[in-house]
C-alpha cells in the first residue's frame, strides 16, 4: 500500500476518495527508561530509548491506518499527518491520520 504525506501521487491519479482513516497509540511510561533519559538530559546527548519509543509508536499508528484503509478497499493513503503528544504520568500518544483513496 502506498502511504504518503503528500496530497498527490506522482504518476498516479486518484479515482475515489474513500474517507479519513486514523490510528491512535498510547504508550506507557517506564521507570528505568525515564531514569536513564534523565541522566542523558543532565550529561547531554540523545536519548536512544525515547527515540526508539517514538519510532515504535509511529510505526504502530501507521500500521493502524494502513489496516483500516485496506478494509475500505483503498490502494493508498495520502495526506498523512503524524502528531505526538505527552499525556499525564509520562504517557505518550501518537496519532496518524490520512485519506484512504482508490487509484485509477
């Protein structure tokens, strides 16, 4: 399935707009990960553990919209937007939205 942040596809024409698809993922906090990240904040550098968690959340949210689009009979999802939010108690939310389409 073609998945893109753009609203058009090169060398392809949208035949039918099937509707908006969205995927939401909420990931919980981990005491050890949070402790290690706080050390990284103090000494400087990148937090690989948090970067991995962000990547995991993004892939899960994109997987959800791909599955929903397939169920609708879509060939592609265009105009994908990703949003990352922090919630209380160290929870993180990743939301992916896009438009499921049929191609000519």
